[in-house]
């Protein structure tokens, strides 16, 4: 008899903080982590119109979810939240920043409290788009946090197919035809890559910016191969 393959990623019981996690890439990432048994703390803003839908999407999964309000640009609030997480939960295992703003400098202001919240090592992943200036921030964070045994990486893409919520459906269709893989990136593709970077097996991947787009950027950079 063939034993069933365990497809879980070893994230059961781990604690993740996902910023702007009620919509878009953030929600897809939170959903993936919850699917793999993690407890996810979602940060949101006051009067978030996506919050109730996010709760429905995440309900009934192997992992669990709590929600807290946070302005990532407010250094004092971030420090208070990290201290509270450490006090209540013992330690943080994963910090995923859904980059809804191109300004990533607030992350550089909380390196020490963020690193100390991990206690015993962990993962930081920035998820966003290729237009977001992640390379300099990733390099700095990776060098600073490697001393704390925290791996820092980024997952980016050129464009995401959000289905009926696409702002420019014609553009998505044109890029899907152009893509060597036959479609445009889905939010789940980004979430899958983020989750893989959070596994124990990815501990030695440090300071990398991974483009997840089915080869679209390669095609734009190098042209047709056939």
C-alpha cells in the first residue's frame, strides 16, 4: 500500500504576521499560510472594506486568524505590536510585508525589534510588484537580520490577474497571450512562493528577489527563443 504524500509545508503551529493581509496578494498569502496550519495575524486599517470578506475566505482552514489595526509607517505602533506578540505568543516565526506602498523605508526603522521578536530565527518576506524598489531594502535587511538567523527575501511579479477585479482586463489578456507560460500570474502563485520561502528547507536562501511571472520578464528581456 502506498502511503499518502504529506503536502503540508511544515508550518503547522507557526506564527505569521501579514501586513495589509485582507486583500490582494496579502490575502492570498494569509490563505496559503492558514492552509498549512499557521496562525496568521492580519494587519488592517480602520474601516477596512475588505475585512469581512477576508474573514470569510480564511474561515474553516487548518490554521487560525486574528486581526489587528496597524500603520506600518508608525514605528511606535509597530514596536508595540511586536512586543505584544512576543509577550502573548512567545515569538514570531514569519513576517510577510504586503507592499501596497513603494516606500519600504519604515521596515528599516524596526530591524532590531523585528529581529528580537523572532527569538529563535525566522523569515521575512516582502511581496509586491517589480516596480517596487525592493532590492536595496532587501540587501540591507538581509545583512542586518542574518545575525539573528532571520532569512530575508522578496517575491515580486510584473502584473497579477485578479479576475473580475482587474483594473485593465485588456492588458491582462494581452500579457497572457504574450507569456511563455500561457497566462498571467495569479495571487496564489505569489502566495505559493512566499510559503516556500517560509519553510525550514529555505533557511539558506538569503537576500534574494525572486520574480514569479511564468517567464514573462525573461521574454521581455531576452526576446523570443523560437
